[in-house]
C-alpha cells in the first residue's frame, strides 16, 4: 500500500468454466494510497463463490511503511487485518449419501472470522520481489464437520517477483512469477 504517487483502484471479475451451471466466480475491488511519513494505506473487498454451495465474502484493511534505499529503490513492510464470512449451503450440493456426517444434515451454515496478514516487497523502476503470509493467526472457521477443530484458516507463504526488460523505447517485456 502506498508504493505509487497516485491512488490506484482495481476491479477484477473472474468467471471460471463459463457456460456451466454453478460455475465459480470471484469479484475483487482494491485501492491504496500514500500516507504521511513514508506510510501507505489500502483496502480490499472480495467475494468468492465456488458455485453456490460455498462462498466467502471478505474485507481487509492494510497499512505499510516504506524505507527508501537509494534514488529509485525501496523496501516496504505491510500488515493487514481481514474479516471474512464463510457460507456453506450443503442443500445446494448433489451428493450420493445425504446422511454423511460431514454434510451436517444438508444444512446451511455461516461463520465470520478475523485474521491477520504480513508482507514485504522490495521494488525499483524495473523490478519487484516480495514475500507475504496470509492467515497469520490461523483463526477457526466455526463450522460443523467431522473434525470441527480442524476447520480453520491455514497460513500460506507466497513469493512473488517481476522484472521489466526494455526492448526498445516503445516496447517492454515484463516477466513475473508467483510461488505459493
């Protein structure tokens, strides 16, 4: 958050398996801005629907602090807090055995939880690379299941990088990668 001299706002919509009934969709809106004294602030709103039976709606607020390394390079550290509502509607599933205890008698459930996220990024004019870890607290989802204690957010580790190659004054190629 706050890595640019403007206030970028992003909107994304993804429709997987278009044409199939109950196809997964993801919607996301985010933005960030610079704050005072090398700080930055941002927010994310997202909705992920895996086909009607399982969905997640979430909001995240983020803050970052930037350290300038030289004229064009910097490193930034960020923290975020997220709130997510998970909905599971087993009645929308097509199953072989409706009495399976993992299906909670085909009932619908909803659970809200809060978690924290951390990230860092080093960036310059032509590159960036970074590390992030969502779900630091691994908070419980509070939904029924065979092993209800195991229903929780799981911490992940993500590495990202990119470099822009200048081919000509009017043409660049940007390679990027993500390891999760």
